[in-house]
C-alpha cells in the first residue's frame, strides 16, 4: 500500500484547525480516525509530516 502524500496530511491539519473531529475527517476522506489522530499528534509534537521511510536500516552481518 502506498503512503498518502504530504499534501494530504497537511489537508488533515487544515481540517482539524477548522474544527472538524478526527472521526468526521476520517469519514470524509476515507481513512481511519486513528490515522488522523496520529497525524495530529505528530503535528502537535512538532514532528515532520513527511512520509516515514520503510527502507531496511539493518546492517549486514559482514558490516558488523
């Protein structure tokens, strides 16, 4: 599954600032309320809304 674009995440923040609840946003945009809450928490914590990488960060046995 592809991650949602950053612009989509910024739209969620804008809707929250307009007074919509996470449940209402989830219903309108077709996502889960828990995902909307996680985006809100990242925003309130000052974290970037950029897509988190899913790259494997482990080092190989040879490098260890």
